[in-house]
C-alpha cells in the first residue's frame, strides 16, 4: 500500500546521501556497533539521516559540530531503536543542546518531611520532560565503546521512560512483555543496590552506584550497560538484562561474545 510517511522518508534519504567513507570513519569510532549485520548497518545509517533531519542540534561554545560529529551522535542515539520499528519513540522533543563542558543546573528535592531543598548541580546530561535533551560534548565524545558508559544512550533512555509521563523507570512495554516481570526484575535489583549502599556508601557495586539514585536513573544506567557493557550487567543482574533484551529487542551480549570468538582484536582484549 502507498504510504505518505514512507514516501517522505525515501525522499529525505535520497536528498541527504552519506559518503560511505564518512560512515566508515564514524563506525570506526563506535565499537559498540561492531557485530551488526550489513542489513542492520544500512538501517542504522538511514535512521541516523532521518534523526538528524527531525532533531535540531544546537552547538554552544566549545563544540565543533561537523558532519562526522553529527553522525557520531546520531548513531549512538539510534542504536537503542534499531529493532523497534518505525514508531516515533523519540517524540516529545525536537532539540539536542550540546555544551562545551559539564554545566550547572538548578536542582530541587522534597524530602520525606516535606522540606524542599534547592542547590546547583554539575551535570553532563539532562533530559527535560516535553523539552530538549542537553549533553556535554566531552561526554558524548567519551561514549561509544564497550566501557560501561554512554551519555547519549543514558539521556535518551530517560526520553523513552517519559513516554508514560514522568520518568519513573517504567517505559511503555511491548504487548508480549509482562508488567509484573519487568517490575520484579527492576525492583529487586534496585533494592539490592540500595541495600549495599545503605550498608556501605563507598561500596564497590557491580554497576555504577548512580543507578541507585531512583528508578528512573536505574533504567537509564542499566540501558547504558545493556549496550556498552552487557557482560557486566548480565553478571550482576541477569533478570534485568533479560527485560531490557525484551524491551530493546536486541542482544548486545550475543554480539560481544561472537566478536570475542571471531574478531582478532576482541580475542586479544578478551585474553588480556
């Protein structure tokens, strides 16, 4: 059947071709894309082009935003959506603001006694409900490896979370997922992290302790690990990994393990 949406996408892609050498340079900077099939790679590239046409990137002082940098950011933003189809998962925002460094952001918190606390916090990223995503460019540039860190995925996970309203660690689940399974896996792991940190605030938790801040941060941090350190996440909280696998409809751990078997570079890293 003829589709206006499909026609517009094809026209956008035809009008914005990407030099294969440019895309290859971007791929070389993003090890977390290693192991994608040729079909997945083509789909990801098309998704990047459409993303960059749909979202406005505002580069502030200190950010040099050329075509390669734009694709570098877009590829990380689109990786979580790779298997989620053509639904508009990144609705509700139209702009990504890029700071040259970490930025100061006013914070508010109402404690259990009803007292409201205000302070200025230094941040590398924020996602505002019905507003822009804000990223510190050094954090973006430090993302993309199998190193348990990805600022882009972290902040855009918050946007997925907000599709149900306020960020609360519960994005809209697929029809074949059970809410009870999601809640049990996430709450059990979240409670486990908080027990460890309550007993010892300096405890070396198996994943970033920032995940214990609240359920929204738990979802964002574990989404980072799912794509950038799936082996660490599955060792720490296998049930969480399985829920994220069902939600994102991807298996980064399988990709990483295949790379460790088939790719000499990854074999050397695995043996080290």
